[in-house]
C-alpha cells in the first residue's frame, strides 16, 4: 500500500505533466484564428476553466489523430460518476484535468484578511464566525467525452440556427438590459461618423454606450456585447482595469466572440490580433501566463453574461439530463484522503501552486 509521501509524489508528477501539456497547448495559440478557435471551443465548455478546456481540447485532438475516436471534437464531457448516473460506462483512460480541492475557513472579523483560520474536517465554527470555502490546491482528475463511453444514446440539445446577418432573438435586448443595470444608457446612432469612426463606443464619464445602426443585426449585437465587456471589465472603478489596459480590446472582442459562439453566431469576422502581439504587453509576466490568465478572465466574464441572458444558447458541454449533484460529486475529495498537505509535507509542486491561482 502506497504511503502518503508516495501518493503525494504521484499526484505532483501528474500535475507537472498537466502543466507541461497545458503550456504546450498555450504555445500553439499563435494566430488570431488560433485564439478564435480556442474561444469558440471554450464557449461550448464554458462551465469549465479555460485551462481545463485547453487540456480537454489537446488530449481529444491527440486521441483523434491516433484513431482512438472518430469524433474530431468533443461534444459532451463529464466525470466518471456523472456518466454512470446517466447509465453510460466510461472506457479505460479519460482526459486528465485539474480539479479544485477546497477547504473551509472561519473568521469572526471577515473584513480582516489575516483573521481567517482553516477548519478541520469535522470542526464546527465558533458562535458568530463566518464560514467560507476556498480552493487550497489542485489535484488531477479525469473526465470522458461521450465518444469514450458506452450505454444508452444521449439526446441531442437543440442548436440555434441563424440566417446570415441575423441576431439571436432577444440578444440585443438582453445585453442592453445588462448595460443599463450597470448604470449606462444605450444609444443607437445613425453612422460611425458620430462615434469617431467606430462600430461602438463606451463613454465612462457620460455613462453611455453607443452602437451604430448602419450594419446588420448580428454586427450590432456583437458590438453591443463588446461594449458590455468594456463596461464589466475596464471601467475606471474596476481595480483590475489598469493591469489589463494593454489587452483591453482583446478581452472585449474575446468576450463578444464567446457570447456569439454560445448563440450559434458566425464568429469568423471577429478580429483578434496575433497572440504574440498582445501577450507580451503585460510587464514582468511570461506570455504563456498572460494567455492563460486572459483566457480565464474572458471565460468568467462571458459565462456571467450568458448566465444572465434569457436567450437560447448552445450547451455548456455537460450531457443533457445530467443532475448537477452528480457532476459536483466529481470534485469531492475521496474518503481517507487528506484535504491538504500534512504539516511536515513538502511544498506542492510549482504546477500545483500555479493551478491553485488560475483554476
């Protein structure tokens, strides 16, 4: 039977392998089209972190090129217990991803960052203490695409169908409502000459978002999504906006791209520059880390917007009929495993430490 130290070493070896694969996948994102395809894929699996979508994409591509699956891209992805709950059995193997391990922390003065203490597995908080769960590290976990499972057929979700230039029903109104909820007015202007030659313009001082109307409905909705991303991510009251100033346009266009892809819209006209051009603009940060951080920031913003929209959207990568509790159980810790390194254990690997900050 393996010792705790041997189990930790095996886990860290898997995490290091994951980190190496993820870095390789990120380094292959060279052109704007590479980034667009990655975001289109992430839009279909937006319930998972950007890092995990890249890992799933990379491993599935390897399987396809090796002839182990006939599906060129994954369609529905879930963990072992989730597939079993649907009556399907995963085949040996699976795609290794990062899974968060969370712990409970308690504090009687939650506004003081240094006051939080970690609770033991069965420890109860003291009277008056606030309890919050927080990710403390990552562990390797496995998921399977439906093409690597056997069992009863999975029903297909309806996919939005749009004519060229057509915007999804309710998308403009839904985006406009979210902008207005942020305290901005949406203005429809006749032509680009009224907004300095742009398709859209966000004025943080006047609290207005203007979009030109002399383009088709799809382009107007895409532009409104782009401006909503600016409102959400780059306003003067956003403490993270300054850190991301050099890639603000990339983030806004990427959020719009994910929103469009999630609605079945043609995203081929979305303009994102070469990755190497913008990934190197963040001071004192490696371009690979910039790409991963930007991808996750974009995914979170787009997912929050999509969750708030009352529109018909493509699925988020989970099989139809899956009960949320079954998928959540995949992230629960296995009985008998420690929820964190032991007091005398070595520090987690660099890969695990990086994932604890980016998942």
